[in-house]
C-alpha cells in the first residue's frame, strides 16, 4: 500500500532496506504526536506482519498483558494469558520458531512507551527477547514506535540501560515539507493553490494529522476557523495534549517554549534559565535536545559567535499560532478568525510566520540559490549601538541592525536574506531600500568581513519591478519553496 503514503521517500527506502537485510534488525521510529509514524509502518507493511500490537494508553500491566494475549491470538493458536512480560516474549518467540521459512519475520510494537507500566519489567523482558533470541537469528525485523519522546530517547534511542545500543537503526519522523503538504492535498482532490498552502503551513505546519482534519469544501481560512476557533473544534485542545503526550515533565518544556515565543530570534541558554527559573544542569540540556528532536526549536550559533552564544529559536508553526491567537480566552467568538485577519496583530504574525516557514525550508532555499555545492551555515546577526555614542562616529553605527537569516558560505560569499510575506508582489520602497543598504554597510563595518555580500529576497510572489528591486541580486519565490 506504499502508493497511499505521501512523501517519506527516504524513510520508505530505509525501512525496505532493513527488512531485506541478511541480519535481524531492531528499528526504532520516533517523533512528535500526530506525525504519521503508525500510518507509515502500517501502510508500508500491512499484510506482512508476523506479529503486531499497539500499547493501550493509561492501562495497567494486567490490561497490557491481556492486550498481548489477544494480539498473539490473531496470529497463533496460543491464547494463554502470560503471567508477566518475560513469559509473553517467550510465547512470541515460540510462535515465531514454528515458522519454518526463511522469510523476514516482521514484528511491529506500536506505542511502545505505554507498555512500560510501573513495576512491569517490560524493558528488561524486551531486552532479553532481543539479546538472547532475536539478535542471534537473521530474520527478525523488530520495528517499534512511540510518541512519548522523553521515553523513546531515554529508553531506546539514547538508552544507557537495558536497551543500550540495541536498536540497529533509528528513524526520526519529521513534519511534511511544503511539497509534501501539496502532494497530500492534491491526492485528496483539494483545490488549494500554493499561496493558500503557504498560509496553511504558517498556521498548522506539516503535521499530517492536522492536515487530515481539513475539509475539501472549505478554504484554508474556513478550516482554520472551524478547527481552531469554534467550540469543540478538533485542534482547540491539541496544544495541551501535545506536550503532555511527548514529554515526561511537560511543564518545563512549556516554560521554555513560552519564553522563546517572546523573543523571535531566539535566546541563549543563560537567558532561558533567567526567564524560566530552570536549573542549569544536564536536565536542561536533555530538555532542549528533546524539543529540537521534535522540531519545536532549532539551535544555531549567530554569525561570528562562539558555541557559548548558541541561540535556541522556536520554529514550530502550530505552537507559534496557538500562542499568538488560540491561547486567548475569547477565541470562540463567531467569525473570530475572519475578524482577526483585518488586524495589525494578524499582519505582524504573517510576517513572522512566513519567516518560520522559510527557516523550515532552508534546504529548498539553498537549492534555489544554486549554492548547494558549497558548505553553508545559516545563522542570524544582531548589532546594538552603544548607549552613548559620539557625534563624530560613523552615522551607520548609531542605528541598531538585525539580520534574521544570513547564509555564511564556503565560497567567500555571504547571502543576506530578507524574508517578507505578501499576497502579491512585494514592493520595495525608497525608505526600505535605504534601510537595507544601511543594514549591509553596518554589517560589513561591525563584522569586518572580507566576503562578498549577496542581497537576497524571499517572498511568496517575488518582487515588484522598480528601481529599488533592481538592487537585489537574487530572489527566491514561494514556488521554489515547494521544490
């Protein structure tokens, strides 16, 4: 059923390779809630499972073992109730050993973290099953999935306990790109044009489940109104569920997310500590890594700064959308989203949300610029003038300057990107042209860079042709973000 899967070409190729290998494989697939992990495995291998089971949320050990007994009964005549997980996995091994052929034995354990109930010793039983039996064979293909990112990272991906280095492969499933989002809607017969798809991505990102909730007879704006701003809408309580399902101590993750939302370019680790009150220790390091793994944030080092100046920036579209609009208590007013689109708050959000779309499509930008053959370091740069400055100082240095995206290249060039949202061609005015030129001069003076500067504009519909747009050396359009 591979034809039903949108995108995921790399992941599909990897999974097929692992299943065809001449050794037993332990594949761990992880990623945020609703991203499509279960769908990928089921659609790719439905009909080929030797055994498949899904954990039950908030169930007791007894209920999980009953779940196992029922699942094994779908494949085997053995309907015995296992007394514990050690016996359950022995029963599974015994069933598989009856299969005399040399074909791959595909075992799929979905929502793996839910099986690990208190005192159940599930991990030690799974470890023994793999170490003492499955890994000695050549035909066992164990695929496990889980949305509880903290658990998956601690117990499988980065485990230092029973499953340390046991997973032969890990796959982090990320949100759809714009191209995959377009493919998804086209496959379902939606009439959306690319401008509308960009606006859709600005609000909910590339999370497969969120896109699946859209109705074909509604525009993107109408769907957003229905899902996010109507009482009982299916995404109205998604934000709270999202973090609690992913992270063990979600309150700490939410504290960091809320802090980062207030500073667009990002915050240093020390700034995060000062704002949130979290302790500067390994737990914070782990928390930031978890948020980065789930594509909520990105970490980067500003231009010509050291690693200690690393910034953490919020880049998840739905999280940004929720905190900007949905967190308000009056969102269930009739026509809220339509009315909001006439406000300055909406215009401001469009500008920032489009920047986030661009940051989530840096590979596409690099390819559109034809610089994918060089080593490229995307980053930002900020200059704050001294509090007191002499009247004889260079006038450019009296003004602050900020570049949200520059690409430091190994070919002795720097691409400075302006990311601007517009529903039509973006028009550069005389005043804005003056600002752009001053910003570049300030950047050169402060950084003392010897590299050539290439001014670039990224906007959905290109630039309006006037004398000022001709000063821009390169353009990237919304069309190219879909490539």
